[in-house]
C-alpha cells in the first residue's frame, strides 16, 4: 500500500499535464495542473521545514474549500506532520479553542474570512506559534501573523539549497504515519480527535472504487466543506487518484451568497458528479418543484405525471424496466425530452449522478432524483472508517439501501453483546479493514470502547439483505427505550413525519424508559405563514394558532390506528404528545452539527422544559398554553 505522498506523486506522474484544481479567479474558472500543484506543495512543505516543523507535529487548517486548502494539507503531510482540518462553521468559542489546544497545533493556516476567529481566541491558545493567512489582497498583519504566499516564497528559496531535507523527510513517512486528526462534533461530550493514517486514506480510496469508475476527464464541484470526512475522501482524494478535476465553490461574504454562487458555478463548471448530503438534496428538490410550478398548471401536471411514471418504471433501481415495464420505455423517452432533460441543465448539463452521504437520505428523495435522470446514490460511512463503508453505484444499486459493502473490508451485524446476528436481523454495524482509524487522539478509553480486536463498533444500527445490500436504520446507541426496555430507532418515523406533515419542518422523538413517546417539533414557518395569509388568520389570535396546532395533530394522526398510514410503524413509538419549540434547530444554537444532523442529546438538554411538560396532563393536549406561546414566538421571528 502507498502512503499519501506516493499516492499523489503517482497521479502527478500519470496525469501531470491534466487540470487538477479549479478555482474562480476574477470572472472565470482557472485550473492548475497536477504538476503545478505538486510544485506548489513542495515549496510550501519546504516553507514549513524552514520554520522547523517536525515529524508528527500538528498544523491546523481553517479555510473554505479552495486550491490552497488541499495544497496546505499535502504540504503538511509531505513533512510527516499531521493536518488538523477545522470546520469553518465553528464559532470563536470553546469549540475552536478546544480543538486547537487539544491537538497541540503549532501553526495555523487560515483564510482571511476566518482570521477574525483565530484573533478572538488567540489569548486562549496554548501552543500556536505562527499564523499563516490565505488572502488574495493585502492585509494588515498582527504579531505572529504571516501570509501564506510569504511562506510559499520562503519555501521556494529553502528548496534551492536544501531540497534534500524534504526528500529525507518524505522517506520517513510510512503507511502508519498519522495524516489527519479530524474532530467529531462533540454531541455528548468533548469532541474526539480521530487519528487517520496515510493507509486509512489510500485504502479507503481504493475500496471506494469497488463498484464504480471515475474517468480522468470528469470534474466535480466540491460543495461540501473540505474538512468533512465524506468530501475529503470521496471527493478530494478519490478524484486525485483518478486524475480527475476538483473545482471549489466561489466563496461568498455570507452563506446565502455562497449558495447562490454554487448554482452559478454549476453552470460554469458543468460537473459530471456532485457530492450531496440530505440538506442539499432537499433544497435542490424544493427549488426544482418551485421552478416547475411557476410555469403553469399544465407544466406542473405534466411534471408530476412524469415523476409518477418514472418512479413506477424505475422501481428500486435494480429492477428498472423489468418485465412488462419494458414495453412502456418510449414513454420515458417522451418525458425525458419534454421535462427531465431541461431540469438537468440546472446542474450544468453533464451531471451523471450524485454521491449521497453524511446522513440517511429519504427514499422518496432518492426516487425523485432517479426519476429525473440524475440518481443520488446513497452511501454509508463514518469518520472513524475514513469514512466510506458501503455505497450504491451506477452498476450496483437498490434505492432505500446504503449499497454494498466495499471490497477488502469485513462487516458484520452484532447484538448488544457483540454476537453476530443472522442475515436480515437488525443490530450494530461492525467493520474491520485498513480503513479503520488508528484511534482517538489522547483518548485511550474512547479508543478501547470503539475498537475491539481490530473491529470498529460504529454505533449505527443496520441489517443486510440476501443480495448483499446494507440498510442503515439509525443510531444503535440512541434508541427510543420504552418503560419495559423495548428499543426502537426513531429516524424512520421522524423522516416520515417531516415529509408528510405540511406544517412541520423538523421533528425529534424521545422516549427514555418513559410511559409513552413524545416529540419536539419545529414548525414550517413558510407553509404556516402562507396558510395564514390565504385564510386571513393572525398570529395574534390564540384561536387561529390552536387551529394550526390541531392540523399538526391531525397530520400525525394519519400514522396512528385508523389513519391512512397506520401500518407504517409500531403504534407505541408514535408520539402521544407533541411540543412546539420556539426556535429552529440550527448551527447557531448548536442543535445541529456541521453536516446538518440533529444532535439529539443537545436538543433534549436545550428544550428540557418543553420535554418535561409533555409528560404532564396539560402537555398531552397539543393546544396547551406553552405550545400556543411557543408557536407565536416562532412565527414572530
């Protein structure tokens, strides 16, 4: 197996003149080749060596996705040092301070837009010696601050007379050398630093190509944060391995501006593949439907008719067009020409498929994108596994599943005692392979709990079908637990309620050995306001707010005995009481993590008063005073 240095240099040797990193300069995207990237990496690595960076020392990286991001990481690992990638969504508070101090990072590479965070916490940082700033324009430097370009120039001079030092350092690096310390979200305690070796990455990239091929002429637009484990491996290193191109989204001054840039950049770059997480997928679907609906009743009818037909024709993907369905194939061609091909132009016109990860993707959304001809192939993984464990691909896919286990990896489903379960039964997903992390940085206890005899216990619940497809059912260790000890994963119910309840934006179920299950619901502000406008209702009227709460109750009742969806879930796990929260789950209040997953434990803590109220006689009635007050507060924001 190669280390990442050899991995990259093999690609430079094979694809040296091909464009690698694309970035928008002025008004157009420009690329640097594999050879040019390599030259810049070596100069920056020599810059670090001239600063005395030693083997195994840590360098933190806080920046939006851009060419200098990957150049920085590669330069650090060329020195045998360890990159500590940090999310740009971290605030200048204890979360950022903890990661920098815990990793004992010696240097920080930071973009100019993130610099204020480092400056704010600088007095609390125990180990940082120098800060190197990525900036396209001149910036006033404070003590201990230097520009990224000056470090690059310093390295280029160093290389002229001391190139042998870089050569010698590169030879010290082996497959077991730690390449990254990537931190968990810290959902229950302090974040854990996941140590990923060179072998972890190179092995996982090669595993990722078990059932898929990426031609060297392909290009992707990397919309996910580059520190995200999924983007890191499946995008940056996977495309690098195949000699393909990676474009970065043009950063905006705000998150909304960046999202607008993303839409424009897709038309400019015309990507062949995009990485997606559920939050992005839902936004795409919403915007597509909104655009189609605006074109009039006939176009909207034609679109929905086409979606229904294509969904039926496709089945679960692996049975697409089978049997008598084949006779109707000309209809698919008609809908493609009339509707679906026009939608594809919104993604640049060359998009072949999405690779979905980060969290469970609702089956209806998978069917939607498959229907319009740009499938969203769901995969599964976690950072501790570098991160990819299974994947659906163009040649092997079944919608609703998380795909087939990758090659050169062992996977089993275990009960709570660690015993392997038979095919089809649900239990904890446990894996073994070269992609399993080395452990948690300075946390032996957590490492021993997660890795036993080389097996990584993922904490996720799953099952395997008889065709080798993995199904992920939610968190194995975050289950609903009834008073009699029975357990159930809440994710499927929550997704169904989110999708079928018009006035609910997000809902989280709770039951920790209680008499019944309860839920906290984030209302859908847009849908409620639209309904109130068309029905001439007012947020100042308690009666009008009670009417909305009754409609929320009625929509949930569809899943209960006698309702049209009553056979979908066991009744005991549906919420008996529903509490309305006064604010949305967001990154600002830290109730979702950087991949937009709800942090269940923090929601429970944050809304403790609402949860406790749901187990009172008054709380069981949805039109209680607390819900009316919270709904009014929410709609007034």
